[in-house]
C-alpha cells in the first residue's frame, strides 16, 4: 500500500488545511474551509473544479492543530501529485505557492503507515448551490441559519464562528458511529475557477479495498489509491454485478454440495450393505 | 444520521457492498470447501466399494471356474458311467 510514496520528491509543508485550485497547475493549495478533524486522523481531500472535474487528491494525516484565528484548523501533512508526476508531501516549501505565514511544520516527513489508519470523524461542509445537501444536513440537526452563516462566510473567506463550528462538530461527533472497517475520510472541496473561492463540488467517500488500499467514491465509480495514484477500482454496477455473480456461484456451489452429499449418503448405504467398515 | 449527507451515503453504500462481497466470498469458500471434503469422502468410500467389488468379482470368477471344472468332471463321469453300464449289460452283468 502507498508504494508510490516511497519516492517522494520535493517536500513541502503546510499546517492549516488551505486548499486552492490554481488554474493550470492542477494542485490544491489554499482554502479557508474549516475541516474539523482531530490529530491522528487520516485525511483524503479530492479537489474538483467548479465544473466537477476531478483535479487531484491529497492524502495525509493530521499532525497538529493550528489555530491562527481562534478557530480550530487542522494541520495536515499530505501527499499530492503535481503535474510533473511527482508525489509531494508536506515538508518545507520552495517552489510552490504555499503561504509561508501558515507554515508551522518543517523538517518532518510523513511516515507512510504500515497499516491503514482510519479516521473516526470526517467532516465536510458544502457551500451554496448545494441546497439538496443543505436540506439533508438540516435533517441531521443543522439549522438553516447555521448553514447559511457558514456558507456565506466560507464563500467570502470569513471564518465561521466557534459556536457554528461547535454545532457542526457536535453533529458529526454524534454521528460518527461508523464501522472503522468502512469509514475513511469524505472530504471534497472544489475551488471556483471564476473567483478562486472555495467551492465544494462533490462529496466523495473512502473505504478500504480488500487489498488494504483506500477506496474512494465519486459518482457511481470507485477509485483505489494504489501505487501512489488514484486508479479506477470499480463502479457500483461492477460491484453489484460481482455480488450477483458471487450469489450465482454460491447457488451453484450449494447445488454441487447437495449432490455430493446425496452421493455420499448413497455410497455409505452401499458400503454398509457390503459390510465395508468406513 | 449520515444517510442524508452527500458522500456519506455513498460511503456506507460502498462499505455495504464490500461487506456483502466479503461475506459472499466467505460463504462461497465455505460451501466449496464443504463440497470438496464431501466429495473426497465419497471418493474414499467409492474406492472401498470398488475394492470390495473387485474382491467379490474375483471370488465369483474363481467359483465360476471351479463350477465349470466340476461340471466338466461330472459330465465326464456321467459319460463314463453310461458307457460302463452299456458294456456291463452287454456282458450280461446286472447293474
């Protein structure tokens, strides 16, 4: 797993999770969207353009919290793949556009885990034009005002208040009872290409593949983080087809087992009739 | 509660699918293993039956041979007896 990370190139560093889509560069660099994670959480961030086109992925681990404005921002060490095909991780900064003012970590290299470390809480805030999602959030306890407040502030780059953050955090903490074998991180943030502001586009989810790699979902497709890059793993239809295929095989196998058992019973009767000790 | 949240719905769906697949694969492996062991046991008993059958067939063949030999001896004896009886009568010997 993460074999491709063994050949990390330029090491860069950020502390606050700030992501910005830079046109032409295809890398996520800056955002003011607060994402509430705790130290030790593994984080996957997929970046999409406003049009929903996948740009790149980051994956890493929350190492420390950075609190520049009184609000909790996770400090994250991450990996990303640049246009040059090199995987970057968070240490140092020289050739990228990371804001030096937010650097709090240097000289540290993300340790590739030997086992998959799963996050316990994933949080994602989606902005305007996602009213359906907001509506669903309201069903989980968000107030419309909270969403609007956060949306407005995020849209304008203003940090949400602590109380707003707490309300969101509480909801997610209360709904974090997800099997650790199923949950990964589900954060997706897109950046508006028009104004450069954060613009979450698409939710994406992460699980663990049978081979231990991260799986992410985008639409009806699943992707596996394999050999350092995201590759098509399967589609939901593929998985459903696989399930159907397995069910068919099981039915056939059960029929074969029943036949074998019948044959065995018959042979045992014959053997008994012949006086054979079995 | 996550069900209503975009992304989380998919996450649980993905997890469920993977869980289903893992469960089905385990079930298939179990059934296949049972079939294999059952078939092996049936083959073992079939081999015992085959051995017994061969043994009985050999005995049957031997008995058939002995029976044929005995029948031939009987026929020869009966032929000889008839011949001797004819000769005896020709000599005026009451038999």
